[in-house]
């Protein structure tokens, strides 16, 4: 059987599974989710061993420290993955919920209700916990899912997906509800994203090259998760200690994630005093600055045009002194990826202007960009952070994995 034929078989199986999933009640789905969580716990040793195999192979290939960090399933991350499955159990099921309802003058009742999207394909890289997050969120919303993980996490992804499907089936999960493509061949992506007879949506998560390839080749609708080129603007009315805390958290806590800070913009009126404090706080971070920053902080590297466009995913930071809030906003809207951008300011008018004018999926006022996360927003696990504007934007939780239909009920009315 050719690779394309194998992909189409997976799609056909997913379509059949989606029809069975649509019949499950919320109570049945929650029992299945609990069974999935238990199977993950029972298979912990096998999953960790698989992850160690991936880490060994990744180190042999010379992956960066940031990439190795994204790939690693630590004890805490494994526990968080299992807890995330159980947390989704506790979240309200959006399927079947009423968005709005009204009655027309002729007496017909119209309601708008949430329904599953159907079959969702997710193409992702590095982090194996995405396998669990994506699977359980799609399942909770009665969507079948086809997963295509990165080669660097192949063994981890296989082990996690196997546990989820196997554990779920013990409690009534339809076969083929969760399918992981059993290949790392990039040639599998093109037939997958063109399989519009079976798939309803593709969500790519990874580098810009992957997302552009998917977008350019897909005939299935795509929700994109582009780079996280996240900014913090430190206004002239900032609490500078707060700013230092937020920037350090955003850059250093986990530099290899998409909501980490990549560029800091500082108002010119406070730059001379603030920048030395920032450099001292970020002692382990390589700072690349504009000419004004370099004049204040002797010895830092020069930022190029490419730096403003780069998602480092590492302990590297771009730094620029700006004239004012309007200059900061212009920079963000020119170079940002519409992911997460923050203002640090005690000035309510400055906050209001920043919120109104920055084009981003999530704007933060006196808070870390690291909060742009489904769990931190109270959504449970997330499928990704959409930098699109249709149909979902920002963290994609359960509601974003549904669409809607109209239900029209009458008593025999006909249109005149």
C-alpha cells in the first residue's frame, strides 16, 4: 500500500470514528477521559523510556538546549500531562450548548448550538505533551483527531497516543478516534492536508517553514500558529521593579516556548536609568540592542533587522529604545507575530491606547506574556495559540474546537 493510500485509510477511519463520537454523552466522555488518565499512569515507565530514546537520538543529532528542553518529559511535566487530562474531565462540555435563541414574528423558533467540527488533523513538533493535550481536547468536543508529530519525539508520541486510545477503548472510546501517523516522512504531510473528503480542519504547530508548507499546500481549512515574537513595552510611567520581574519571567522561566519574550521596548525618558538595571537582572541573557541601547549599555551586541523578526527560543533578547508609545506600537505591529504583547505602565490612558492599537491575539497589561496559555486562561489544556483572526484567536480550548448549527423549529409554517 502506498503512503498516500495509508493516509487516506487513516482519514476514512477517522471520519467513521467522528460519527460514533457524536453519539457519546458528556458523562460517557468523562468516564473515557478518566480511563485515559489511568492508562497514562499505568504506562508511565514505558512512556518515559520512549522519551529517553527520543532524547538520546536528539542529542546525537545536535539539537539545541532549548529544543531538548521542549522534548523532555520531566516528572513534573508527566504529572501535569495526566492532571491535564483529568482537568478536561471537569470542564463543561460545549457540544450541544446553546449560543443564542430567538423567535421570529411568524412563530418559528431558531437556536444556534455548538457542534463538533468533525475530523481534525494536527501537525506539530517537539513537545510530546501536545499528543495528550490535542487528543483529549478533540475527544471532549467529539472530534476525531489525526496526529502527525515531529520525528524528534516519534517514540514518545507513539507511546502516549497508544495509551490514550487503548485506555479509552476500555471505557467505550470508538476505534480510531485518536490516530498517530506511523511515519516521520515529510511526504505524508501533503496528502494529509489535501484530504478534504475526510478532514474538516488542519492545525499546524511548529516552525515557520512547516506552517507555510501546510498553508500553501492545504485544501483543508487551516488555523495557523505562527512564531511567538512577543514584546514587552516598558512605558515612561512603568513601575520599573514590576517591569524587571515581568521581563525576567517572560524571557528566562522557559525561553524555548512560544509565549516567551523576544523583544523589549523601553521609553526613551527612562532608558538611561532602566537599561543598566535590566542588564544586571538578565545576566545570563545575550542582549542585542539598537544604537541607543548600545550607547547606554556598552558591550552588548548590535541588533540587526533580522533580530526584530526572530523568535529566538533561547536566552537571547532584542532591545530597542523607542520615542513613545506610538513608536512602540508601530514596532510591534511591524515586526510582531500577533501572539502575545505586553505594556508595563501605571498610566491608564497609555494602557488603553496600547490595548486599542496593538494587533495581537493577547494583550497583557502589567502581566507576563507567559500567561498566554490555555491552562492559565482556565480553558484546561490547549490545542495551540492561534495567531489567525478566523475562526479562533489566542489559546484554543474546547469552545474553539466546535462550530455551530442552526436549529429551526416550527408548527407547520411555510414561506409566503
